[in-house]
């Protein structure tokens, strides 16, 4: 459960960084 949440957070961060670039 924790691992899945951490992965989701990482994916969201990467997506936001891509959009900001």
C-alpha cells in the first residue's frame, strides 16, 4: 500500500515537472 502510494506520488511529480518544462 505504501509502495503504491509512493509510486503514484513519484509519477505525479514527474508529470508536473514535464508540464513545467
